[in-house]
C-alpha cells in the first residue's frame, strides 16, 4: 500500500466561503445583510429578555410586596354599625403585614398574652415557601379578641408593622321598614284622569 497523506478538513466557513458574498452585482455600495448570531456560540451582545414571575429584580419585587402588605385596609366599625361577627367556634381576627419569615410560634407568643388562642392559621406561598403576609387567629371570647386588636394594631413584629382587625362582619345596614314597591317605584304617580 502506498503512503497516503490525509488532509485535515476545516468545516468552519471562512469569510470568503459564504454564499451571500458570491451572489451580488459587484457594486461596492451594496448594503451587507446582517449576520445571524448563533445562540450556541453566544454571539448575541444584547442581554436576554425574560418574562414571567420568576425573572423580576428581587429587590424591586420585595419592595413591591412590602408596599402592598403594609397598606392600611378598611376597618369594621363596631360602634353604631354592623360590627364584628362571631364564627361558629369563636372570634377570628385578621393580622396583615406579617413578616415573610415569621413562624407560628412568633404569633403565638405575641397574641397569647390576650387569652387562649384556639386556632392559628399562617398560610404559606407554594412557590417560595414563605408566609403570604397575613394570619388568622381565633379566640374563644370576644373581650380577648377585642383587646388583641386594640393593643396589637400598628405594632411591630420582626421589623414589620402589623395591622389587626376583625375577620368577619355582620354586613351592611338593612332597612326595617321596606315596603314592596312597584317596578316604577322611583317615579311619581300620575294624576287621575278627569272626564
């Protein structure tokens, strides 16, 4: 057998091998087509844009969450109005602005001074595993829950201000003297016809 030298082949195209340059009218003022950069070689110079919940700036997301959770919510007036409503087992209060790293034990220690806590719900975010920012606490007696609301509203727990209020209300005022109205009840009556 004869000695055959194998020549190494280069499969990467060079500048003069591209087909775009072969086809042309030869005019020097012809605009060159933009070259496509490969995603594999990382040829793109612009940062990759992403969409969705997981790609936000974490500092901005935390600031947005804190702004939403520290807002003041409407309160139920217990004086002269409908007032709080008792649940089946006890009086439930809603605690908002709870720090995301708070534990049930922290809330138990803070609200346990006002009476026996029958039930404490601290919901977690499925995606992050942190607290959603609110808690539901149930007391046996109305006086215990009322005292917890009046003393703990606006206090700080784990460097975050909490707002405390009733979870349920009796509803709006109802008119007791409602008589049945006709479909045209909002109109005045027509005068009787005279013949």
